């Protein structure tokens, strides 16, 4: 790797197995750009994963021994989606162009040999029109996995209460990534992981951290206590992972904790054959499955047809809008009635004030969760708000 000290120059990562070409580009364009070079695609990806926020463009050769440039750019797009990507090729065929566009998602393809003037112009043009992707940089599954492996993943717990008397009936465990959340939202982090093997890693680590806090939680939430864990349909589509979850369910039962799994309704994999088969298996083993984020997507009503869910969690946005939107208010009331007719429990998320709690009580919701009762806290800091005894008044 070559590093430069002049930070005001745009940083370009260039990857090519031709050391003479790398040296030539550093020499001719070094005055305009901070050129980081590497003759190894694998090493360059590792560097990019750690430094992507400082990179302004990626330049790579098509033909390399470890992987071709299209595969490299495909992986680079997952690490740094909005960073412009330029492909160099000595044989710009139709096939390479098609693959570059479809898989590498390149900004531009340049034919070799390329003059310094054309290369300088291409880099400048690409950086003036970054790839559209919301935020300047997006978190990658690779970064999430790295955070987990380096103990930068923690959990918080938010209690759930009975709608009848506001007594604690359980809690939900949630992930936190202190370092990553300084740059990305939690939704971005979860979204980057949802359909990737790192989600299995995240769920496994959540259960490990939950086990470490088991004694503290049972002392605060009561014995036995019910704890719900978010679980991706991607993970539940894998029978090996489901068997792992069943072992953890058994382990936690010995600690007087009954695990429940929340499955988000907006993921299309909730309709896959493998997910439904494994969900039925869990139901047969006595495991509670809850439809999470109910009311946010197109699958809500369709999922009620399946017999392996035991409850639903009304989306927090839906709950907050019910106080001002007639349609959302009617949908909440109707959903609670239908769910109860089907033998499903109903939990309302995002309850932030007494007025909302009282209306949900009136509609017959079974449980509530939200800031009015308690914010998500680390297990050792968990405590309930001083809620007045008005549940049945």
C-alpha cells in the first residue's frame, strides 16, 4: 500500500496486478489524487472494508489472478455502495460490458492502454456524479460481522406489560452497535444484515449476551419471564439454525426464561416454503412466534392465514397514528378483534403516553410496550417508569 499525507486530494483505490502500471499512475496522477494502490484484489477488499469512508473512487483492472475486476467491483459495491467504480480492460467485449453493468455496477469502463489525461478526466467526472444510494456510504454486512466479532455488539431490553394492570409480563431484547450507530441508523445496520449469514451471527450473539444477563433479568422481570428476540426469516429458513435455536430455547427454559421469536412481516421470505416448514416445526415444539411490525407491509393479512403464529405486534408507527388518523384507528381496532377470534394475542409497540394506552385498553389489546412504561435499557440499568395505577380505572 502507498499512503500520501495530503488529505485534501481525492482518495483513489487502484487495484491491478501490474506493478509497473500502478507505479506509473502514482507518478503521473499523484499530484491530483491521493492514490492507494494494491496488486492483490483480496488484500484491497480488506483494506476497503476498513477505510471505505475515506475513498472517493475505485479503479480496478478486469484481468487479475485472485478474482476478476467485475467480481471485485461487485464486492466493493456491497462495502461502499455510493463510491464510483471504474473498470479498466484490455478487451472491452460485449460480455464484459454487460457483466460490468449488471454485476459490478460500474460508473465507467475504460479501454487499456489509457492515457493519464483520459484517466484523470474519468476519475473527476465519476466523483462529480457519485452513485445514487441515499447516504454517502452504507454499512455492509462485513462491517456488522466485524463489530460482532470485536465485541462492539450489545443488547438492551424493553419490558412488555399487561394491558389490564400494567404489570410486567416479559420483555424484548434488542441489538445495539455503539460504534456503527455513530455513522448509521440501526435500521440501516439491520437492513444490511437481514438476508445475509451475518444475521445468524447477530442472533447467536444476542442469545449469548442474553444468557450472560439471565440472572439480572429474571430478578427484574420476574420468574418465569418471557423474552422475545427478533429473528430474520432468512435465518429461520435454515433448518440447521432452527435446530440451534431449539437447543437455546431448552437452555433458557432451565434458567426460567421462555424465548419467543419475532418475525418481521415485510420480509418476502416469510412466504417461502422453507420458512413456513420450519416455523411449523417450532410451533410444534411449543415455541411462540410473533408477527412483528404488523400493519407496515403487504403481508400482514396474508400471514394471519397461517397456523404457526401465536401473536402479533402492532407496528409503532401504526399505534402512534391511530390517535390522529381515522383509518389507522379503525385498522387497529379491527385487527385486535380479528386476532382474538383467531386465538392470537396482540401486543402494541410504541406506547408513549397514557392516552394511547387507555385507547388500546379499550380496544382489548393484550400487552403493551413503549416509552410510557420503560425505555430500552441495558439489563443492569433496566427499570420501570413510575406509572400511575390507572389501568382499570
